C-alpha cells in the first residue's frame, strides 16, 4: 500500500510572517490578526487577496504532480467561510485547489490551522501569545461547526483525502517553554492564556470525530494532531472506536537545536531514533504520520567552503545527508508532509536569511537536496 507522501501549502490561506516578511512590511503586525487590526478593512482585504491570488496557482499543483507528489495538506483558518468579520473568507480558494487537485489526480487533507483566541499562542494559530480558545465553549462549538461545514462541502469530492481537526493544540510543557507565548502585543488580551489540557482535548476530539462522521463517508480519513503529547494517548482512539483515523506528529530537527548546542549528524540520528521510538509506541493504537518536517539544520546552512561555489557544494551534500536520514526514519511512520511547499513564489528571490531556504520544498527539489527518486522511494 502506497504511503501518504506530500507537502503543506502553508502561508497561503493562513499567513505566517516569517515565511513572507514583505507581506507584513510597514504594518507593524507580527501575525495575521494584527495585520488585520493595523490596516483598514479595505487595505487588509486588498493585500490578502493579492497574496492569495498569486501565491499558489495551478502551476504549483502541476509541478508537484510532475515529481510524484499526490498528497497536499492545506492549512485553513477558522474564518474560511467569511463569517468572522473583519476577516475575509477564503473558501473560493479551497474550492479552486480541489479542482486543480482533481485535474492532476491529487488528494487534499484539509487542516484547520487556527481557532478563535488561539489554540497555541503561535503566529500559525492566528495570534501570537494568546491561547484561550479552549476556555470559550461558544468558540469550541464554532470550530466544530466549521469542521462540519467543510465536511459537508467536500465529502463527495474525489480529491478529498480527509480533514485534520485542529493543528497543534499546545501542551503544558511546550506552552511554558515557547518564546511566542510571552510575546503578545496586547498583554491584557493574553491574560489567562494557558495550555490545552489533555482532558479537554480528548473530549474535543471525541466530539469532532462523531460530528464529522455524521457527514464524512468512512473512506475519508479524520486526522488528529498529537498536541505535542505523542505517547500520552495510550489506547484512547481504539477505546473510542474511531475508524479510519490518523495521528499527526510534527518532528523538526530545527526545533530540537534550540535546546541542544550540538549540530552534527550523530545527534540528529539520536533525536530521530528517539522520535521514532515514540511513533512506534503510538502506532500500536493508531497509524501515525509526520505532518510537518523539514531539512533546515545548523550543520547544513552554516557549512563553509573556501569560496561561494565550494560552500554551496558542501551545503548541498549535507542537505542530501540530512534529507536521507530523515526520510529513512520517517519511513517507519505511515506517511509525511513536508513543511512547506514554498516560502516565496518568486523563484529568483532569495530568502531574507539562509536558514529559511531549506524550508522551501520547491527549492530543495530544484537544488537537488531532495530528488524525485527520494520521493518515489518514500512511497514504498
């Protein structure tokens, strides 16, 4: 059976400033919520529309199909249907993505990436430093309604692979160690922010599953993020009698390096080995995918040669080495999605810092860090 091998289309319908800083230049905004707040409604709508119209096109789907990538995870915001003023909806872009995917024989995993008042305090959750969604029952219900509406809209579409219930609801340990949870623009708004408890998350996942299954055919998968607690689920999914479900975990060497000063392949292998031990433990209850990963590491992007050409050659060899070890490790999972397909749509424009380049899957393929042969091998 072919594994799920794909990429994320991040920073298209859910904005992250670090991925395309120029979109935020001159606004003073650190995330999408403040981009909206700091601009007039018209300015914000025009800026976001111009970005969405051009950032992802059919050419991108065609390119991915040409190199054998047939699964695409698309992060979407809670306001996708345009019912949370002043944020404009973006459902028409997701509709278009489904038609492109159908044309190129690809499958889409819809990933609800944000929640009102934030589910993790990251900018990728919509608002930096604020994590209060789980404390608002009416907003929890709103998120469930969004999931149901997405399911109803695409349930019969041949390109729907499934729906991911919510991206990265944060754990206590990650919440207290993440810098972003202390970087809210409005400290009063952030007051009372805290992690999403396991008790709450299990109830939410229970409710989300059965609400979705009322609509979704059984052949459509429902995906749950591990909440940064991969080994804490025990037999939850089995006991709940969930069918055709996956657990999503995100594994970044880049993130590990924030806590470990050693940047060498041997430490990466130890980290990956430990991560896969956890994956195998979780797999006893539920299939596991690595929904986000990349090959950005200090060992690679800080490599230096005697001149620019030599530096690029060393970096390429190292990126290939890291890519190979990660894909070998993740072959033990039930599939993966690279983060991200791209950072900048302009292929000639360099990223503003060197560590960002390998986060761009298109550039990784173009530079030979990841090859078509690697992708085909990963499917087996």
